[in-house]
């Protein structure tokens, strides 16, 4: 494999895209969407300080979302589309190897996706100049954004080499992307709810007469606020189902948005709250790692804890939640890279020449 031939394949693929007017229209629409999102983000965070970290994270998230929506269309028919147009076979009889053709198209699809990230660059710079943005958060989030763009591009190119029909390969690419971005959340919610445990609440209440006054040990009805002088009822126990998301939290590790949030460093304020959307997403996902409390007690008769007692003082700030849990972004990213590599190998095996057998109706030249 030589870089010159690989780059020639990628350059030809890129030239086919930039010659169409629709490409520039798509970039323009992308820019208008980011302009509106950035303006709304500044308005939303305007009352909370400079808003730089929050606006920056929102712009990065929207950029990733739009890349996930657009990239499958641009990469999902790169190989089988050329086969249908009878332009793949002439390239295959040149000195270019199957690997160079495959990775050249992958490189072109990756660069195409990064073009949308380049459109977002002015808005990212604007939010950074608003102040208080963590430099390490900028570096890390941009690296993850570039890698995720490559993963989606690789999946699309690979499926275009595995499947013979362009429309079907684009649809399957969207399904794979949806499985990573949406399916992981749905599976996490459904399985975590289905695999539940039994929780119990033990409670004891004060005794009240028919007028709503507390029953006092001395026979009066003016001991309200003095639980030691009130008559207590019997202990009761009620059971309920508790979802066990701590069993399935790992399902979210392969989600592109979770990877982006979990890998990006987070800064917290004096109250332990994060200063951007990355931190809020990270702390929310990390909360699922903490096992739920299955036993709680509510004792209205306890003089020291008048009111709700036992099991209620377990609140953790987002900073404490992140400190007490483990990161998972590198596992999810490894799963994505392994999936992409496997699909690219399969596409290479399906595209290499000479070919012993082809699906019915597949065009060679």
C-alpha cells in the first residue's frame, strides 16, 4: 500500500463531491443550524455567567449530532455506488490494490465529515472566547469528535463494500449509527427496568384523632411538635420494584455522546456542579453505576429525626458522583474501533479481485 495511490483514490472521491452544488448547500444549511444553536445557547447561559463552557459543549454536541445524521448518506454508497455506475472495475484493474481503494474511500469520507466540523470552527472559537473554557476540555473534545467522525465514516464505507445495493447500505449504516446513539439508551432503559430488585420501606406514623389532632400520652391534644409525647402507630412495611441500572450501565459506554462527555475533563463550581453539558452528561451516566438503596425507613415518631428519617440523606453532588465512579469511554471507543475494523476487513474481502462469485444482479463493468 502506497500513500500516493491511496491519496489519488481519496482525491478523486473528494472531487466528485465538491463539484456538486448540493454539497455547498448542505454545508450552508449546516452553518445556519449551528448559528441558531449558538445564539440560543448564549441566551440560555447568559443569566448564569459568561456561558463559555456551556455554549462550547452545546456546539460540540450539535456538531456531533449533525455529523451522525449526514455522514451515513455521504459514505454509505461509496463502493457499491461506483460498482453500480461501472466506475469501480476500471480502478480495480490499475495498480491500486483493494486495500488502497477501500482506505482511500474511507479517508475521503472521513475528510468529508471533518468538513462539517470545520464549518463549526468559528462557533467553537466564539464560545471559547466567551471565557472560562477549560483548554484540556477543548483539546479532548475535538480529538474525540474527529475520531467519532472517522468511526462513522468507516462504518459507512465498510457497509457499502459489504452490501451490494447502495440504498440498502445507506439504510443499514443509519441503523448501525442509530443503534450506537439511540439503541444503547433504549436498551439501557428497558433492560435496567426489567432486571429489577425488590425494595422495602419501613414506616411508622403518629396516631391522630378524627379531627386531625395528635393523640397524646397524657390524654390531651396539644402535644403537636413534641413527638416524644405523642402516641405512635405500628410499624408497616411496603415493597416496590427498583430498576437496577447499575447492572447495565456499561451499555452506554459505546454511545458516541457518552464517550464524548466521559472523556472530556470536567471542572466543578463551589457547589460541586459542572460548568458545561459534558459534565452534566458525565455525572448523569455515572450515577447509573451506583447501586440503588433497597431499604429505607420513615419514622415520624423519632424525636431526633422528626419527619423523614433514614435513607433520605444519600444525595451526592455531581462532583462526588464522578469521583466515586469509574470512566468507561475508552472501553466504548475500543468497541467502536473494533466494530469498524471488523466491518472494513469484511468489506475488503468482498471487494478484492479476482472474484469467485457475486450476488445476483451485481454489476462488474
